């Protein structure tokens, strides 16, 4: 029996929607939202009906019968106290998405949109692999600041989907393997996957610099800049995320442009690109230290993994230490659909959200 799954992925400037039959996409649409579209909704929750209506209109135009759906899955929001995998969007989770998220982000609408479609049909609504999914080991949470405890913050959705994809290609289960997965995008995060659990991670502001993020820095330098009187808090935050990394060093975050400059003989661009590759390799090395047994592979994924030049330099640093595999792309819609399918087929347990501790149900 096949399953029809509606996938919803709201972002800050777009809403992506797709219908999958099992793991195969049947139709897909991306709605772009400019400032004028969203201006009538000063509160993020006010965008819910607007975005749902866009998707409903598109499905109606396509002549798709919603009654064929088995489930609806939305992108996971910035939710406290969750683990990886799928969650049922029930009253408790819906309340959290509306009132108790860690911070406002368009992804918080994913589960609410899924429920808006699923509830009238009497079918389940899920979220899957939210970015705040946290299964880190207790010893990985400790920092040198008594006031600061580490939490996991990485590209969970694509990292786990890529781990599943690699395991399937190897004829094995993701839950049997030990992997280090580096998501290379506008932000770069690296995660350690031990037998299906992300036991530690390097977040996109604590590891390699990326096209527009500064990555890890000597903290004394940052403290000096913060108290220099030259920058406001907002300016410093922008230096860390949005105007850091290659954007600060080369004036562009487009790796294709960087590679064109290198081909034209730009030695500074070549050095910056080599430095980025070195930092990615060093970030992988940090995650290798999380394992007490041999790992099966290091996987390079994300949009930047399409660059053979960048991944080639990373592999040069790592190939004598471990197996390195390149699986490019972000594949968020496919990842959401496949997660929902595993739940529908009983191959994966479904969680139900509780504000104090998550509970697993079969």
C-alpha cells in the first residue's frame, strides 16, 4: 500500500509545498513572499492562514484530492526539549509552536500548517527532525563557563536524512552506523552520529567559517571588539552571522564567484578557500574525538558539497584518517517525506511532545 504525503516547509521568504507518493515526489511548488506580502502580519502566527490558503489554492489548481493523503508533515520549529525524529502535532505541540518556542522563526509554522490540513481529514500531522533536536551526551554539555551549558544546534534534518541515505546505499541501517556528517551551506555545522543518535555537534557559529558566518574565533579577540566602543550588539551579531566568513574576507558569499577569482589567479581568494577547507577538516576532527570506536564514514553534504574544488581540498586533509563520502544537496522536502513514511510504515517510532520531557509512543 502506498502513502500520499503532503510536505510543508515554511521559510522566512518562501513556503515550499510538495506531494509525495511514498518517497517519490509527484508535484512541488515554492511560493516566494516579499515584504509586501507579509507586511499585513506583524505577528508570525498571523501568517498561518495566508500560507495555508496559498497551498490549498495550488493543490486545487492541480486537481489534487486531499482525501488521498495519509499524513501531512511540516518542517520542525525552534522547539525546546525535543529529540530527533517525528512528533505528532497534537494540542500540546501546537500550543508550544504558538506560544513557547525558543525564538520566532518561520519554521514554527510548519507543524501548525500540517495540522490545519490534517485535522479536517482525520489524518496525522507530524513535524520531523527539528533543528533544536538535542540528544547530546551529558559530558558534551559541559563548558568552561559555569553559567553556560552547551546544547545541540545543527542541520539535523539534512544530516540525518543523508545518514539514512548513505546507510541504505551500504545495505545497512543508519542506527547501526557511526558517522560524522558535515553540512556545508550558508552556515556550516558538523555532527557526530553514533548508532542513530547525534551525540555531539559543532554549531554554525562555533566551528568553520562559512560563506556568511564567522565561525569559531579566539574569545579574547571578540571580547575586545565588544568593548571597543566601535560596534553595537546588533553590529557584532551581524559580524558573526550574516556578514562574516567569506562575505567579510572576499566581499561575496557565492562560492562560484570565489572559484572564478581563483581560476583568474586571485591568490587571496585561493588562500581563503583553502582556509575554509582546513577549518571544515578541523571541525570534522573535533567530532572524530567523540567516538570510542571506529567510524564508518565522514559525509560532506549541503549546497557547498556541490563544489568539487572545496570538497576535494577537505578530502585531501582527511583521506588518510577516515573514509570520506560526498553526498551534495540539502534535500529538505525529501527528508521530511521519508521521515513521515518511516513512521507510517512502522519502521520508526513516533514521539509525542511534553514540555518537561519528550515521551515515545508506538
